[in-house]
C-alpha cells in the first residue's frame, strides 16, 4: 500500500491489514467456527457436538448417525457456504463424525 495524503475508507484499510497479517489463515479458521451456527442453521447447530480443524479439514462431530448422514450428504454445500462467508478457501474438506 502506497502512503498518500488521500483519505481511505476503513474497509480498504482493513482489507490491506488482513492481507499483511501473518496469522490470517488461523484467523479465518476461527471465523469459520464462529459462523457455523449462522451458516448451517439452528437445527444443525443444536445437533453439533464439536467443531475443529485437522489441517485444512473441518471436522464436525454430531449427536447421532442420522445427523452424520445428513451433514455428510451436504458437506460440499456446507464447505462452499462457509468459505463464502469468510471470504477465503480455508475449508478444503468437511468430515462428519459421531
């Protein structure tokens, strides 16, 4: 970013800051976990016991096999919506376990 006397909007300054942040990927992973309930909805969030990352894989633990099957069938859509919400391809794969 070149420094000028010209004022810049806060959004462009934040975007520039995020590009330079060394821990950007970890921050994005935290954002994925934060937005989980919002992206998947209240019912799925209630059926979720745990969310974590194993490398680039988002691992979801659910309460029973029925929910495991449901989320497994929708894992590509969930991955796409989460990545879209955080503005980055941070989730490479969704793994669903009981």
